[in-house]
């Protein structure tokens, strides 16, 4: 709630809260004087809320009178306006006892039920703040009295109070004077005024469900209680949001007079709130003795006292439980006298004695025991009062219970005795008392933990020292739990240095081992507890190289977890830096696998081998690359790690990074100075040979792009200088004849690993083939497959960025200009010659061929054998056609043998059809009896038509190779593919309408021939889809009687087939075209790659090896004119430079700035490290002082490097 200003006579304002939670009475005022209405300018700063609070009736009257005369509509809103505290003028008047103002505001239409702060109405305020104050005590004149509070300026929205009639300025003054004259004669309270005179809702609730009766009971407002109880319709047992009744509130406050009044009017003394609490629970909890007595007396009169004593809340507590928990001994005594059960159990079966033991109420415990409470009572967990007293360090209660015969070694559900509980909680005095009384120190809990173990586990050093002073403790100091951990193990694991020291001082076994063969030093090092590590090493240096069940030393474990200080301390004290565990990992392997850079640096500085090899030939560099630790990779490479080493599967560090999609690690590798060596590696994967670059193209294209960038070198000349040179290294793109690496030392045993890695014997043999010198041939055989080429892999995986890289662009351009275009144009010329003569032959023979009748030649036709056309197209043409077709057939046979299963494609099948049909088509011109019978058959025209049709379609395949024209062929094939998938649905519609039309329009006289047969009907229906309806012939023919249903089916046909289906096909085609256009660059480059591969595969291997160099030097600015057109590079020098050094995006700029900031932070960290070293020196000095003074300063051994 916001502060408001309180006015005084000097006009100075103090700040107070307008609604304190205490009762407020009006200040005494001066005798009434004649009302003087001040000038409006003098009161303009006073709001209606302040005037109501200060009792300035004249200001309220004048303000509302003027407002009513000017704006009656706004007047209705202002009188109920809420301020910033959600409070109306009426609330303020009630709150500060301005009853005169209350009456005036209500008479003028203020809403008596309007909710204010927390939903409280004015009646709530009256019940909360009004005590025994009558209206007659208030002077009618308020303007000269003491102002109890100040001005509240507010612009909060208003709530209109309804008026029963319109108000004029004259009638307003009359009503105000009448109200003021009546005030002095009325001897009633505001509650009576609101409820009885104005018929207010006496049971109205605020936001929390509280009624005015709740308010009066909570504030012990006796007068308000009596007035409310005398009101008609009062609900004495109304429940608020928590289910509490006014009697609950009164019992909590302990006002006997109010409790008595509520009981007299019939309030339920056993009513329960939502927690099951009754008024007796609250009275017992808060120690309201008189209220308890009153409730018991009332229950006795009603005959349900025992039921009241047995009433339980949600936790199962009775009134006795509540009284014991509150520590109110007189109420406990009263409950017991009235018959409360001393052994009553809560929900967890705890008895009152448990509660007394928890709180240490010895006097109450004595009283309970005197009433036969059971000393050995157990709750649901078998816990006794002695357990509770020990757990909560109630030493006097422990002594009392032991005096009364409590079992000192009683066990709970987890086999905890009071001694174990006290030791676990670190209650030294209780432990000392129990040991003095003979508690069994050898007892263990269900996890086999002794009191020594529990004290050590919870860092209870003082308690531990007390226990160790016992004569039986020495034999238990090395007792282990169910996992064979000793107290020293758990103390070392948690870094409790003082506990470790105390245990070692008492001869704890320093090299004890748990079920995992871990010593305390292992656990301390693993958890980074540097103080504990040093303490253990200083006690016995022989434990420093002890090994666990996996043969890990403490240095291994510290390296795995990245604890720098522990590693440093272990190394300084003689730990073996090259120790091997069960998998032959060194500590450096552990650090590399986890990416702990600083630990690796320390190990390398301590002469750790940089390339140790484990059982599967894995090195730290392999592990770092596999896990993606780029910084670790960089560190190891800078320290001389061999980048070419391979593991048992033949994979090097780059292969592992690519296989696990570790982009940053792979980038660090390819940026190393030995990047060429690491890329010269082949490995066996999923029944085929692959290389590092191929993996990068598939899984890490951005890293592959970085490799491509490194394969392009620029000269020092300006980019526009004619001497500007670009050197391209094609070795990794054209890697068939590359000088492959042997994989380093780790690859030397590759042949022995195949059975270990590959179960299939056949694959095992193939895997062996790619290793060693003989493996080069096998690798070439595998890699030279078209689908295995890096360029084809880019196409297959849609690596548009890589296909557009200058390295790829210049390689394709080199292949095209060197041999590709010559071979391609030669093949195109041959096919063009073949198509030319086939077309000429077909056209000429169609026009001038022989005339047949009954499949017999009756006329040789009009062919002139001496004409030039006949000689060219027939005499020469048929020979050329046969020769070229035969040559192409032989070529196809050669490809079939060479490519085997990869040969069969629809393009090759189309070519077979073209050449075979061409041969058959021209064979009739040869004097062969078998062939001549075919001349006049129907098959002749069919074959001729198919031959010329397929020949021209095959030309499309050649055009498809051209990037600029081929894109349209790709669009066509894409649309054709989509239509093929849609064709089945299309056919269903077509057949449905065709058969319907056939049935309706079939005419035996065949007046309508289009629907004379089912096949013709299907064709005719397909033609109708493009608008060829023949409507008049179908529906307006005088000879045709059209059925009525034909009109319906025809209309449905128009809607479905010509509108919906055709538009659907157009939409699918447009979508396919857009998809091709979006991928235009990719498709164009893909066609170039496909063309280059096809042309290259047609050449023998020796020629290919000689034609494709490893490097090419290009001067892109030296060619001009026609020579420049023929030899010019595919892209300009400037475009190459932009591709290699693109402008940074906003994200890249942000990343650079982040790197700069990181460097600044690193510098700050270094300075903080220096400060930390200084602090450590100071800490050592203070430790020496503490040791000298023999002071006990206990602190946990925190993990090292928590700050850095």
C-alpha cells in the first residue's frame, strides 16, 4: 500500500500508511461552530478521498453540489471513485470514524457494498476498525477538528453508485442538512446503519472469503461482534477461503468474550477448515488457556467432549498433540484431565511424547509419562522418543528418557540407534552422553555404517573426535559399509580434510580399497579435493600410483575429471605421467577424451608422450577429434602429434571428427600445416572405400569448403593484374591416382584388425585389399566408380555451395575444355548425322514409297532412283544409317560389359530402341525375301513412326547435357515424373466418365462414332478435357435421343475434369518448375558434373590419368578477344577472390567481437589467477598461524578450479 500525506495545522505533511492493521479512534474535535464554506480556490487541492478521511463534510457537500449542477452523469462516478489504493471515499470515512461523512455519502448514493482493497467492503472496515464508539460522540462539524490523515491525489478510475433520483444543487443541500440534523439524535453504530437501515449484506465476503464477522473476530472487536450477531441473516459459521469460521479466528486470538458470544448463537465448536483444524486445535496451539476451558465446558454441556478431544486435523493430530507441540503444559494437563488419550497417534504414528522429545519439553514429557505414556513408543519408521531427542540435540530430554528406562540401543526402520542418529547430525554432547551411558559403538545401520562412518560422512569432526576417544573406536575405524568404503574413503571423497586428518591420526588404513578397488586417494583425486590429496600423499607417498579395478591411477581419475591442481600435485609428488590403464590409456588420453585443455597442457609439460597408442590404436588426437574438442586438437598438433596415424578401422583424426560431425575439431585439423597428409587417407566403410574428403562433403560441407579454399592459392599480384595467378590443387577431387598415405604406424596392423571389426569373411578380404601397396589398385577400382566421385557425391547430397566453389568450377571447366567438349561435340555430330539421314529417309519413303494392296506391292511408287534426293536419302542414307546405328550398338554393348548393373537406365534403353528400330526401318531396301514381306505390313509404318519419334526424343538427352538448355529438359522430366505419380488417379476419373458416356451415347447405327467402342470412348473423353466437346453433335443432333442423366454427368465432367483436374495438373507443374528454378544453380552444376563424368568414363584409365593433372595454374586476366571467348575462365578473378574471402555477415562480425571480448576476459582471468596465487600464499601463512596456535578452523575441501 502506498504512503499518503497527513496534514497538520502548519500545512506540513508527514508520511504514514492510511490503513494500519490496528484500531483507530477519531481524534477529539472542537465544539461545533457555524459552517463556513471556504472559497473553491482554497479547497481545490483537497480530493474527495481526503475530505472524507478528514471529516470535512462541508467540502464534500460543496464539491458534490457543484458537480451535480454541472455534470450529473460524472457525479455518479466520482462519489464511488477508487484511488491508487483501490479505496473509495466511503471506505476512508468508515476507516477513520467519520460517521457524519458516512451518512452523507450514503444518502448521496455511495455504494455501501462496493469492494475496496482485497475486496473489502465498507462494512468490513467498520467491523475491523470500529470499537465501542457511538455516533453521538462525534461532533457534526468536522472542519475544525484535528485532521487524522492527509491528502490523497488520485487519477484512478471510478465506479458509479446508482442514485434513485436525479440530484439538483438545491435538493442536494436540503438532503445534506437533513442528514446532519439527524446525526446528533441517532444513537447507533455504523454496522447497524449499514445492515439495518441500508440493508447491506451482512455476510458479504472479501477476496479471501472473509465476512465482516471474520474481521471482527480476528481483531477482537467485541462491540462489532455483538452488533453483527444481532443482525438479521448473519451466518455465524461462514467459511473463508481456507475453510475457517469466525470461531476459528476468535480461538486463535484467544478472546473469551467473543468465543462465548459465538458459541451462544450456535457456532459449531467442531467445525473444520480445509486442513482439518478445529477451534480447539488453534486454541491449544496458541496457548489460549481460557478459550480451551470455555470450549471444553461447552462440549461437556453438549456431551461431545471426548469427540472434541479426538478430532484430528489432516496430519492426524488431536488437541493434545497441538498443545504438546506448542509447549503449553497447563493446556496439556487440562487435556489429560478431560480424558485425552496420552498414546494418541498422528498420521505417521507419532505420539505426544515424540513431539515433546523433538522440542525438548522435559516438564511435558514428565507429565505424559506420569499419565502412562509409553517410553518406547514407535512411529511409522520405528523411531522412539529417544531417537527424536538425539536427532534434535535435546540433551536434557535424552537424560530424562534414559533415566526412565528408555532402550539406549533401540533400532528404527533403518537400524539407526540414537547414537547413530546423534553422530550423523553432529550432536557431540548427546553422543558423549550416550557413550557414557553405555551405548553400543559397534552397531551398524542397514548400509553397514557405524557411528564413526556417519560422523565422517557428514563432516562432524568434533563428534568424530569424541567417538575416537572411546576405547572401542580403534577397532572400528576401518569398518566399511556395504560397498566396502571405509570412513576414510567417504571423508576423502567429500574433501573433509579435518576428518581425514583425524582418521589418519587414529591409524586409519590409508590404502584401504572399496569394491571398485578405489583407495581414498583415488576418490579424493577424482572429486578434486586438493587438500585431501596433499594430506594423503604427505602421509604415504607409496599410494600415489595405486590402481583401481580398471588400472586407473589417481592421476588418471584426476585427468578424467579435469582437476588441474590435483594433477599438478600428483605429478609434483612422483605420479607416473605415462601410466597405462586397462585399455592402455595414459592420463593424456583421459584428458584429451574429456577436453580438459589445462590438464593436457600440464601433462605434456611433464613429458607425457603425445601419441600413445591404446589397444585399438587410438591416440589422444583421435579421442579429442572424436569428441569434438577443437582446442585440444590444436594443442596436441602444436605439441607434435602425428596427424596421419590411423586406428584399427583405418580412420585418422579427420575421419573420426567427420564421422561424429565434430565441425570445430575438423576445422582445426584442416587448418593445420600438415592438412594435406591427413586428407590422404582411405578407409573401409559400409562395403565401400571412402576418403576423408568424401566424408566431409557428406557430413561437414563447411569444413570441405575450407579444404577447397586451401586448395586454391593466389599470387601476390593485384586481382586485376594480367600476371595475377591462381593455382588450383585438384588432388583430392581427382584422387583416383593420388599417392595415398600408409596410415602411419597405427595403420601397419590394419590387416590384422579386419576379423576384429568385420564379421563377414568376404568383406574382411576386401578390407585387406585396400591396405599396403597392393591396396592402391583396389582403392582405385572402388573410387573410380562414377557414384563414388567427390563431384557426384556433391550432386547427390545437394551441396550447392561446394559445387559453386572456384575449385570445382575450374576443374569442370578444365575437363570440358581439355577433352570434354571435343568428345561431346564429336558424339553430337555423329548423332546429328544419323538423325539427319534417318529423318530424310523416313520423309522420302513416306512420300515416294511403294503402294501396297493386300500386303502386296502393286506399285513401286514415285521414287526416282536417278534423282539427287533419292541418291542422298535412300542410296547413301540407308548405308549411313546402318553404319552409324551399328557403331552405336557396339558402343552400347561395350558400355554394358563395362558398367554391368549400373548400365541399365531409361536413357540407355531409349538409345537401344532408336538404333534397333532404325536398322529394321531401312532393312526393307535390301534384297532379302524375309524383309521384303515386311514392306507392306502394318508394322512397317509403326516401326518407321516409332523410329523417327524415338530418335528425336533421344536428341533431347544430348541437349540435356547443355547447362543453359538442359534446365528446361529437367523441368519437363520433373513434371513428367509428377504426372506419372498422379496418372493412376487421372485414369480412374477418365475411365469413369468414358464408360458413362459410352453407355449413354452408344448408337448401333454409329451415328456418333466417337462413342461407338469403349476404347474410342476413353480417347474421346481425354480429348474433351482440352475443350474438344462436339457439344452440338452430342446434345443437339436431331437423330440422337439424349437421356436426362447425360446432362448431369456432362456437367459433373465439366467441373471435375476440365476445371478441377486440369487446374490441379497445372498447379503441380508450376510447383515443379518453381522447385527446379530454386535449385537452378545446383541443377546446372549437376548436369555439368554428369556430363564431365560421362565423357571421362568413356576414356581409358591411362588417358584419364594423363589428362587430369594434380595442379593447374590459371591466369584469368590474360585472354582477350576470340581467344578469350574460347579459353576464358568460367568465372572472373574478382569472383574467385570474393568466393575465397567473402564479406563477413553481421553474425560473423559479432563472432569476431565476441572473440575479442573473450581475449579481454582471458587477460582478466590471468590477473585474477595471479591474485588467487597471492591469496593461496596468504592462506598458507594463516594456516601456519592456526597450526601454531593449535586452533580448530574447519572448512570443506572444495573442488579445485571452481573459480577458474
